[in-house]
């Protein structure tokens, strides 16, 4: 497994909070109904980032632990927690293997949102199994994009990003290696029972500013890669996209896949 180092998302946390699309209410409803959440039990959000999903679920558990390897992400999560006056979330810097972390298990549920591909997936599932209550679930959540063809603005954006960032997708101290084996196959080889769910699609409307901010929130698009050329890059980025959509609205259809690993 590729090791990306401790600074995979260095400098991205403020952009992550402001520009990543929020999780839709349909996801919260799905988790509440499918997992029969009632405000009791404990939740582990593994790879929680800035706590986007963690804080949305705070009403549905007695206690929540949000875990991420990036200190900047956890610092931002704590800032948002204070603003939202949420009391039942505890933030931890590290991962399942960190000797400094003691997990207050058993957990009623674990969520891994947009993060499973960064992990040693087999080891993660092995480690999580004994931490769950009997009947508990790991919810692995990822966006999918059902449109059969890319919009012209998406193609244009990809060309600009390749020009300025290069064709290799940088990730920390390495380049990103997409898993050769899909999540479903890994789950089928685990001791969990697999349920595969796809939620209804919805449309997210980007602006040039939010597209740029979202790029800066990613591991490969962190603005520090641009150095002193950032201003020139941003001017070209904005001009080329506005030429395609003068109204500054860029629609994208999104679906969420939820793989439930049930103990």
C-alpha cells in the first residue's frame, strides 16, 4: 500500500470547510432510518476531516469520536464544533493504529466518508470488527457521478488543472494510486455482511469561486503546489470557465453510494 505521509491535506482545511459540497439531508435520513438511530450509542467517524458529517450526526448518538490524521483538519473541526455548540463530539488526531488513541468502544456505527480509498482497507475492516456492537454497521460513503458524459466546463477545468499541476495526481509525498480492487470486493472478503445502497441523485450548482476553492481543498490541488504562480493560474481558471458559463453557474449531478458492512 502506498504511504502518502503526514501532510496529505496540508493547507486544505479552510477550503474544505467552505467549499466542499455539504452532505444532503437524504443521507442523514437514510442513515437514521436504516441504522435505526435514536440518540443512543456511540459513533466513530474515521477520516472525519473537518467534521462535515460528524457534526450533522450529533443529535443521533450519545457520544461521537471523530478521528483524522491531519491536525489542521481536527483544529478546524473543533472550531466548527464550538460555533455550532455541539457538546458530544470528541476529536482525535491519528488512525486506528495510533498507540496514543484509546477507542471508547463498542460503537453502534462507524462512518467512513470519502476516505476509505486512502486506508489499508483490509486492515481497517479487521480492526473495526471487534470495535462494533453486534448488529452494528460500518457505512462507507462515496460520491458517484451518473451523467454519461462530462460537461464542457468539466473537460475545460481538467485541462487547466493538468496544465498547471501536471498529469500525475500528487498526494502528500507520493502520487495517488487508485485501488485496483473495488471496495465491494474487499468488503465481501471481510467478516462483515455487505449491503449496497445508492441514494437518489441531486444537482449541485458550482460557481467559479467554489470550483476553485474545492480544488484547493483536495490533496492534489492544494494551492501550495502553485507557489508564486497562483495569481496567474486563478486568472486563467476563472476566465476560461466564465467564457463557457457567463452566468457563473456550473451544474453537476451527484449520487451517493453507501456500502454498509454489517456485523
